[in-house]
C-alpha cells in the first residue's frame, strides 16, 4: 500500500495497492473501512488524485498496454485514458479542471505538462527541468510547485505561474530548499 491521498471532502482515502498481486487504485472510508478496488489496470495503476467535486479519480498506468493518465469514477466506472504513453505523478488542480503530469520520465530535460480533465486536451504550458520535477499545484491553482536545481546544481522547490495557453517560464521563482 502506498501513495495515499484524501478526497477533497476528507471522507475517503485513495491509494495504490498490490494486494491483488499488482498495483491497482483502491478507495476506502477515511477511517480505512470498506476498502475496495477501483481500477482494473492489470499491472501498474499508481499515484491517485481526486477532483475537487469527487467525480473523478485520476491516476497513472505503467501497464505497457495501457500506459498513460487515466480517469475513473469513484464507483470504478467509465475508465477513460486522457494521455497515451508513459506518464508519472499526475496531480489534479484545486478547481478540478486540469491535471499536471510528467511524460516519459526517462529523457532530459524532464517536462511537466498539463491537460484538461474533461476531454484530455493538451494545454499549451510546460515546465522544463534537468531534475525530475515532482510537482504539485499551489493553493488556488495559479501556480505549480516543483523540484528543480539552481545554477550550482543544488536542489530545491520552485514555483511557476500557471496561465492556460501562456508561456510563464519567466515567472519561475525559488520557494525553498537550495541548501547544499
């Protein structure tokens, strides 16, 4: 069991578990009772995150036959692939409209990309980074925090504004860390 997260209302937890022999997404009440499997990935469903309205659970599949970012309803219905190809660490924006993710994860520079959850359409926006950019939405959804390196190669946390369809690379700023 790993990768736990609460739903926005705090009433449920979602996580990845290999209790069936491979990783799937599970959901339970906040106290852990009533655990049930949501996905039928068959190999490697990970990194669940929920939309604010509770309509969708977003996750990444590492199954070569199903690689990508997926969404599924909390009852396990309507599993829909939003992004095709190797992806990692999706995260849903606070308003539930967007999902950031890292494509591929094996080539540099690493990228953070954003899609619209409703239809999987790509939003013209990206963060490029030489360090694996584990990323999260900032409160309010107007910026994305991510791990990066400064000019001396020291890691820390950056933030970059998010304005759909606009290049915001010049808004990148240090938030913390950067202590060798």
